[in-house]
């Protein structure tokens, strides 16, 4: 059984070549109704990045939104954001849990059924599955799952007859994909380009994610 959750069903994964651009996109997403921001910054960390994370956290607090970091567990701990999202090659979930504490959110990436089971065994609070389709926002993209891959993973999970954390689809998701993903049994979506380019679409996405 896939568990229900009080988590928002939309994650906005930040995008931008500079911290200034990232902040602009994050503020636009929050203004448009985003309730969950995942800061994704793959460039070197420095004092400016720490200040940026603290500023985003304060904005999220004012909007009553969740603020997570993609990777960067040390920065997440230093800035006291709400948690982290970890890729399969990032810090082990158990180590991150020790550093961050039991009250922080830890999500994990998965590309296969085995990955999902691993994430469940690691007690991830949610699991991001993907990619749904090809996307240019991430380097070293895992094998694309598409409709067939997503359907197979969710069906196999149902056969396991166990409680599964909320599943978020990620990777090139468009507005027309949302109803299909809902039918498959995905809890929510993690989106970058769609919201960066059209933040006003958050209202439409929320209406589709029942």
C-alpha cells in the first residue's frame, strides 16, 4: 500500500545559473503558490551559497513552505533548512539522518524497483522516481522510465503489500502528464523547467493533483 501524506504534492526544484537567478525563480514560484522548494545547486559552495540558503529558508517560512537542499547535507545542517534530497551516489541516508536529526525530511532518488526498496529500507520520508522523460536540467541522466517503467514499478510495489512512502515523479514532466501519473498511483511531482518558465502553472498543476 502506498501511504498518504501531508506533504505538498508539488516540489519546485530550483533552476538558474546564478544565485540571483535562482532566487528570482524561487520567489516567483512561492508567489505563484509553491509550498515546497528544493534548492538544487551543483556549483561550488561558498559563503554566498550559505547566505542564499538562509535567505530562501526565511522566504519559505514567510510563505509556510518547505525548504530542502538537494545533497549538501553539511549546508543543510548549518542553515537548519527542513531537510535534504539525496541521490543514489550522495551521502548515505543513515549518515544524513545522524547529522540532521529525526525531525528533518530526507528524500531519496530511485530509478528501479530495487532502488525504491533500498530507499524504503533506508527509511526515506519520500521517494523521487524518474526520469519520466528526457530532461536537460540534469547531467548523467538515469535510464528514462516513461509510462511503462513507472507503471511496472508501482504495480510491483503493490504486489509487495507493504507501506510505501509518497512517490514523486521527476524528469521532464509536462502539464498533460499529470493525470496519467495520478492514474498510475504517483503521489506528487517534482518539477523544475515547467515552473521556472511558467510559474503561473502551479495553479493548474494543483487542480490536477487530486
